C-alpha cells in the first residue's frame, strides 16, 4: 500500500468512557468529535465501566478466579463438578443496551446526535469473560453455557434495536487459552458469534491485548499476530466484517510495529481503526500516524482500548487530539 500525508478519516470510540451517565457520554462525544463518528457507544457507565468485571456474578461462586482480585469461594470437597445453563446467570448486556438506546433516540430526536450515526453495542467474546473470571478446571464446561447467555443477549438486542440504527462490536483480548490449536479455536468461536448477526448490521472486530490497570495481559511485539487473526476471521465468517480495531502502544512509533499491516487482506471496504491516540501526547500521536501511513493508506484513529478508567482530564485530551488529527468521515 502507498503512503499518504492526508489526515486519518474518522474516530472510533472503543467502548467505555469515564463519565457518569449515558446521556452525558452521548452528548459530550458528539460535541467533541463533530463529523468524525460513524457510531457511538453508550460509554459502559457505572457498574459496567470495568468492561467484563461486572460479569463475575454470572458464574457459580466456587468456579470464580477473577483477574480483578475479587475474593472467590473455595471448591467444596464434595463438589460434583457438573453445571447446567441455570448455573450461569443471564448477562444483562441486552437490558443495558436497550435502556441506553432509549437515551440515544431521545438525543437524536433533539438534534444532539446527527442522523445517520449508529448506536454501537459492544459484547465480549465468551472466551474473554471465561478466561478473566473462571478457574482453569471449569473453563471448558462453563464456556458453552456462558456463550449461550451471550447469544441470548445478542438476540434480544437485535430484536429490540432497528438494524438501521445498530452497529455491533465483538472483541477478543489475546489471553492464554485452554484449547488447541489456538488459532483455529479462536476463529471457530468468532464464527459462531458472527453468524447470528444479520448482514444488514455493520459488525466490527476489536482485537486487543487487554489493559487491566493500564497494563497489557501480553505486551505486543508488533501487529503480526493481530493481522493474522483478522485475516483468518474475515475469511472464515459468512457475513461481512465492516471495521477492525487494532491497538498501538504509546512507545511504538517504529515501522517494525506496523509492517504487518501490509499483509492485511480484508478488502477495500473494511474500515481500519488504529488505537494510536494517547492522552497528552499530540506529537507522539502524530509520529505514530506518520509511521502507520508509510504502510497503510486509509485508516481512522482510536485509543488502544476502552477509556472507562481514564481520568477526566485525559479523556478531554484524547478527544481533542482525536479531533485535531483527523478529517471528517467520508
């Protein structure tokens, strides 16, 4: 791909935003990023601001082993080790999305949200929550049960929000997994999630390394693993993937990190968003953009991951940098 000196086009908000209410989130980001958003998340406010942390209660107490440092119960000596769907509680992602959508409609009717901007709903892959919250011995048994609950939530969201208003996001954080072969296992799981989303709903992939307490679960050497995974997923699923988000650490403005983007094979209609915007770092963000542009011609910008735990002053910096260094959505 050829290089370009034009500004990146558009901004992707990954998910969580450190504000108090959905209305505050939607109003602020529309004001801060005029003409740069194709969709807006509800910000995953309050209990949801730690993304999958609030899903811990879905799992039986004796199976929990949370990365969030929450105390969990010991497995009783007489535990039978068998579970049913009733053992895993509904996720409540659907209830949260439908409630936030009401606010989205209210603000759009008032003109605060432009026509054509979609409501973005983000769901975790079941594997994310399983790896984060469940002891290793129980992961194979509980994963399909939790997946069933995620699919229930997804079906309710699809039924309750018109397709023309909805834009979906499925993430995969790169954890160590409990199955092999790894690549095939991840792709198969993403196939199962993607196939239930109607083709009329734009669907995106958020691939990241996690940022619990602002530290990656795995420090990326470059984008080669992410590119490989994206290429495999987009070819395996039976529906279009509309957009892709990839992380860029603050200290990576070197060409080696971005070189794998030359191998990205997803078609020209897929929107690419690079998570290279970091707070209070306008010049660093410029460098990362220039380096990325030496490899890939068209992309928008984002943060590495969600911003739920970001201080308010850093949020304002991120929004300002995102506005200053991008052009309007074409």
